[in-house]
C-alpha cells in the first residue's frame, strides 16, 4: 500500500474503504508506540472474522485526524518498520498460535 488508507472510526469499529470504494468493518487488536521512531501503530482485524479461530491482521502507522474523531491510517514505509511491527505482534501470539492482546 503506497498511500493513506481511507477510514472512519466510531470509537469501536473502523470502516476501511478500499480503492474501489468498498467498505469493510475492522476492530482494533493492538495499538502501540515504537521506541525507535516514536510513531504510533495500530493492528486491525476484520469484524466478520471476530469469532474465527484465525483472523487476518492489518497493520498501519497512524496519526489522529485534526478534524475530529477519525484516525489517519498510513502505510508502513519500509521493511525495517514491517519487521519491528511483526516482532511486536509476535509477542502477543502464544505457543498455540493464538493472538492475546
């Protein structure tokens, strides 16, 4: 992904809009600030996968939108950043492969 993700956040659920205008609902799995670059990151999963044994995780850097409650989701910029985010996610995965944030 090379550009900002269009989104809306209502306090519980994120509505992500893809490049074709399709909307999908996501919930927050994890939010953290990196020690190395002081950027904030958020990990989301599709709401319709909430009760599944396995879920697809989407990770973004983010900043609060100055216009209100929305959050601007930004692409993760490089491999080093992806590796750092993956390491953080892995700390929440138990021996059985379950995500426990």
